[in-house]
């Protein structure tokens, strides 16, 4: 289980978030966990270290997150 404030690396390859498509090369985006948003299928809201086309926060399934 990830904790708020924890630094992580995200695999965003192939995802579409807030109208922004992330390319296959975006496999190691840096961010900080804000909170868990779902427990059934663990999902987390993460603040990105760098914005991608204006997107600064993403909701990502746990399997796409590595402690970082």
C-alpha cells in the first residue's frame, strides 16, 4: 500500500488522461502520491513532478506505480 507524500515512478504509456494521450516512451514519470481513490481496484491520485500538456495530477492504477 502506498502512502500520501510517497515519491513514486509511474508508467503512463498508452494512457489517455484528461484528453492527453501519453506515448509509449512515458514509462518512468516522477510524482508524489496524494491519496488513494479506490480500494476495490487500488487506484491513486498522484501529483506529477513535471506537467504533461497541462496535466499535473493523474489517477493511476497501483500496478502502474513503483516506489521511487
